[in-house]
C-alpha cells in the first residue's frame, strides 16, 4: 500500500476538510488513482449523510496510489488534525502528503515548505493519525439508493439560505422544505407561538438528461408544475448542509422526495468556487437528509 501526492490546491482540500468536520468529527477518505472521496455515513449515528468527490488532477501536481484493495486506500481520520495540517499548507510553496507509519501506526504525513514571518524559508512537518479500513468494512460505505425526486430545483446562493436558516432554528427543531417545478422554493418553521415562512421564486428547474433517466419514470416531469412537493427534516441537518457555502459552490440542486427526504447536489468550482466560470469544476458533494415524521 502506497500513497504520495504533491499538493497544488491545498485551499480547496482545506475547505472540504472543514466542511466535512462540521458534519462529523471523524470521517472517511477514499483515495482512488483518479479522485479523492470524503464520506460521512449513517454509522456515525447522525441522520445526515454526505459523499464528496474531488478530482485528483485539480488537487495534485503529481500523485501515486497503490493498493491491493482494488487500487484504493480507505482511511478513517479525525477532521481537526487533517484540517489543521491543510491550513498550514495553504501558503506552502512545496507540499507533499504521504501515507506512512510512525511508531508502527499509520499516519498521513505532511511535509510543507513555506516562509516564516521574517521571510526565511522553513519546513513544517505535520502528522495526522489515521486508521486504514479493511475491504470488508468499506463495502458498507456506499451511497444510499433513493427514489427519483418528485421535484428538483436550483437553490439560491447557499450562504443566503444559511443566513435565513440560522434565524429560523430558534423557532423549532423541524423545518418543512417544499418546492415545485415552477421555480418556487419555500422554507417553513413554526411552534405554538409563531410561524415563519421564507419564499423564493424565479428559480431554475434544471433539465434532466433523457439518456440518464426515462422521462416517463421521472415523477418531477409527470406532475402539475404548480404543485408543491414537501418534506419535514431536522433543522440541524439542514444547517449542517448549509456549511458547504464556504466552498462557494457554482450550483446547488435540491431534490425533494416525499416521504423520504432531501438530496442536495453541490457543484464545486476549480478553486473551491473562485473559478465559477469553469463549468466542469473540480468536484461535487451529495447530501442525504432523511425526513422526520410529524
């Protein structure tokens, strides 16, 4: 088993690590020859699940991945340690990350060449303890299979949605999210004393590639566009999803599956959103939020 990479885009790796850490203190990293995937799954005892994928050619100047487990390496890591090392690497001129052992325990070791306060070149070494997952355990870490959505809609800027959700969380523990295929998106929260609703309109309902889904089997294409689909979710889960704003996503699509939950597809730009004109971007995050019974 071998992994070594020369990092060229520490900034987006750091933002992703911080985003995952907001969901769970410990998460899994899947290192593939072509991409890196970050996973927060339901075995962490939380309702929300997240699966992020970043392309290696947008992160590394060069890299080597070797493993007998289908060429992949799966690591369980503490987000605090990982993000701390990446924060030091952001301004580094030469940053190498590799999987090695220290005192017979696996670590992700960072070698960071940077400049001190006086401008003098210095080298920093950071070690992130990790646990290598056996193949049998990795089989359980797969994205859930969900029904086709009743409604799919492009969200407003996530930072604006987060700002409103932060105000609403003081009112109740459960948030009702509804939308239709006419570009309308509504968030509602209430308690015995007050009810608060936030409306957005003129949003896009993105087209679905007919080569990917049979239109006759797609509920969102076979309903009155004005009819709303809705789910009731945990307010905390929704706010955790909103932390992806720090990646400045190019686009965020919300899929509502009634009696099931929400699925969010977050598309990340080349530099964590700074290059929003790049239609390809450097990766995605998929969030799964289960619905809550009344």
